[in-house]
């Protein structure tokens, strides 16, 4: 939930903070008092103005990486590392599939570009540094 201060609401609406506080006191604008200050939820501001706040553009990246020459045990270690890391990152999804006949681990990463880049760097560092042996 996004909360705005009275000053932020005033700036968005092109009003004085005093005017916004008046709207809150009159009950025309819903707000929550936190400590000594009011906070206005984005949904309440939308209802007050009759228009939703524009949402930022959504950007998603995907990457498919094939790692050859790994044993099943090495692929399992790398896959576990990547999937566990993805569980800690919001909105990042990682799936792995190991082809035993080819000794190949396929990694599919979907999410924010920065998060997918972290997955790619992790794969590169782990394999280049020899942390996972074939």
C-alpha cells in the first residue's frame, strides 16, 4: 500500500498543504493519522480526484542459459543455488531442467531486468570460478 504525506498530496494536486489538511478534517479526503501526521492512501487519493495514479511501465526480461558439461550433482547444486536466490527476490522466477544424456543444465529466468542480470552474473561467476565442478 502506497501512502502519501499531506505535502506530497498537496504537490500532486497543486494545492497548499493547509488546503489538503482542511479536506481531511472536513472528511472530503480520507486519511490515516500516524503519530502526529496524516497519511493518505493512493486508493483514497484516486477516489478523491476521480482518476487513478498512473502506474509505472512494467518491464520484464527473460533469459535462457544452457550450461554444458555438468554432472547431475553439479547441476543440482547450481540449480538449487539459483532457485533459492530467486525465492528471496521479489518477482523473479527461475526454473531449471537437467538433460542427463547431454550433461546440460538449462536455466530459464524471468523477472525484472536487474534481477535476471543477477542470475546471469551468478551463473557466470559460479562456473568461471570453478565453484561447481562438472
